[in-house]
């Protein structure tokens, strides 16, 4: 059988491959601590689960508008206007099954073959994957540890051309946990206005930030009309399996994205949207408690990683990832990630799963219990001590 050549340009997420290998080892009787998947280990809060069950009983099991339920979109717009200062109303919002479709649909609507898409490296691999799939020219912007993994404005400016169509931003950042400095965000906005390119702002971790307040680039003057804000419920409300995300964007683009929804998914499950509405409208105490627990785990894993032989670790300011530098071990990233799983019993990701600039690093998700994180640190320490002899 012949398949479309464009499939050769489509990438994947290594996290799910590592999870499958880890589960295969567990099936053979090996104990594995999972620090590979970017998924909160908390249950979805009960009030959200209850709202979903009540919505099902109330008949919210049918088709809804492709862009999302009007009252839900209105609530999203109100909250993001209030909390992040983004000028928007319901017509700027499109609800999707998960946040990834916003990325895919926005690029489908805006990117032509040969256009240039700039994205962070290391970074979430699907940015590059989707741009490649659309036959765009992909331009990585290397984030360096010595710069706190912040975007280098001079590097960005040097890579802008007449074909630059989109810049992808992600803050707090996966895989490093870094948060862009306000002055960096403002400088990027100035370049976007000057050179007339779109911003895809992945803000999925914006409410998991430990210091300061999140600054959305869409809130800056002249940026709402050239920014697509990508967000969702998976991380903040521990709703990964619910598949509920949304985008905030210029109204004409929102209509195009809604048409792409019509042609692909028809709509997002209505009872899931009712659960999302309850999540936003309800008390946020469980979210705050989860973030505080992530802060405790962050401090635990960063301190522990810095004690391991050959390892140093940058202290992240957001998300729930640690991205230690492992060059001192003398082992390449992919090989060490493999050894950590097979020999130490700790599932993690190679930094190269996030692009070539991730060589010399591993990514650990600390969305696991403090007890398991402590156990994983002990196992890794024992393994590296033996290797160092």
C-alpha cells in the first residue's frame, strides 16, 4: 500500500513510547518509578466530576456548536480578560478536544508551504512536527541554560526574514520549567509588530507558576490581533483524559478554526464542556493546593538531582518538570535515559526528545509523589555511583 509522503514529515511524542517500554518492564515484574509523563498525578476535583455526571443526566450528550457552547466560551473570555488582561469576548474563543488541535488548526489556517516557523529548542516536539507536516521551513531558537533557558532576543532578531510567518512561545516552558522574563516578552511583542508575524502562545502551564505573575503576550498593546493563545484544562485541573482545550484569537481566524473543527471533530463533547465550565466557575482551592504540592516536589527533586554525581539542575519557575544537565556523567542523553529505565528503574526522557538542543539533559516530570521522587533519587544515585567507579 502507498501512503501520503507528508506522513514522513510527521513526528511523535517520545513520552508515550517510554511509557510503553516502562509498562512492558513492569509486566515482567520490574519496579519502575514513572517520571516520564507530563500528567498531574492528582484526580480531577470531585466538583468537576459531579458537574460532568449531572450534565450527562441532563442530556448534554448531543452535538454542540463547533466553536463550543456559547456560555462556556463567554466564561473563558471573561476570565482570561480579567486574569490575563487579554481583550476578548466569546467570538474570540474556540473550544477543542484537547489543546493540541488549536496548534494544528492555527497552523493549518495560517501557514503555507515554504513559510518560516520559529520555535523553541529544546521544546515540545509537536511544534516542529506540525510545521514540518505543512511543509513549512522550521527554524529552531536554542534556549541556553546560561541564559536561564530564556529566549535570546538577538538570536530571534537575526533569524527573522520576509518569510517569517509564526513564532511559537511556551512559558512556563516544557521541558525546562523556565518562565520568560517580562522584558523578553515585551521585546518579542515589539518585533512581532515591526515584522508582522503571528505568535502562537502556548500557555498551558500558565497557572502552574511559582514566582511572579504570568504575563501573556496577548495582553500587550497591538498583540491580541496577532496572537493565538493556546490553553486548556489538562494540567491545571488534572483533566488530561477529558480532552478539553481552547484557543483565544482574532475573530476571523476563530471562524476559520471553527470550520476546521466542523470538518474534523464536529464539536467538543458537550458534557465535558459543562465540566470545564464548572472548573472555571467553582472554587480554586484544589488547584492552589496542587501547585503548592508541585512547589514542594520541585524543591525536593532539584536538591536531590544536584547531589547526584555528574549532574547539575536549573531550578524551574513553573510547570512540573526538572531538566538537569547530565554532561558531567560522560553519557549521552538517550543512552542515559535508557540506562535509567533499564538499570535504575526510573522512567524519564532524553533531552533530545525535545530537539537536538536537548543533548546533555534529561527531563523528569515531578508529577509523582514525594515518596516516589525520593526513591527515584536514591536509585539513580546508587546507579551513578556504581558507574563512576
